[in-house]
C-alpha cells in the first residue's frame, strides 16, 4: 500500500508541474531558474520548445507514476524513474562539462524522488512475490 501512495503522490506532483507549464509557463520556467524565451529574432520558437518539452516531461512522468500506483504495477514507474534520474545526471553533466550553474534544489529533488520511486518499485515487486 505504501508503495502505491508514494508513487501516486509523486505522480500528482509531476502532473501539477505539467499544469503549471500549461497555465502559467513564465512562473513554471522561473521555478526552474529559467526565463521563458522568445527564440532567435522575433519568433517564439524557443518559448514553444520550453512549454512543449517541459509540459511533456512532467505530464509523462506524472501519468506513468499515477498509472503504476493505480494498477499496483512497478513496470510503469520505470519511465518516471528514468526521466527524473536522467534529468539529475544531465544537470550535473551540464555543470561539469559546460560550466552551467548547478540548480542544486532541482537536482536534490530529482534524486530524492528517484530514490522514492526505486523504493516503490522494490516494495511493489516484493508484494507480488
């Protein structure tokens, strides 16, 4: 039961982030240390990319975690774990290789959520045995 609650809460958190990107992308971007960009020249292609990609990221992560929680099937959680775990890894990479500032808060959240998802996966597998 606890595994489902953990996964469900994570899923709802991710879905709420997706909704923020839909309703108030400038605020959602600021929460990740970004400015909503217009793009090169007078276009809004950069903004389209930010809104589209980040909404898709959070929507997919949230949906898969919620499905995993609802169905009590750990296999659904691997998508969310992969998205968040790799985001943390590539944020660290951006700092090490490209000199980007570390968004430490986001990295910490992604690592903590990844560990919690790993725990949920473990508990779901254990309950099926």
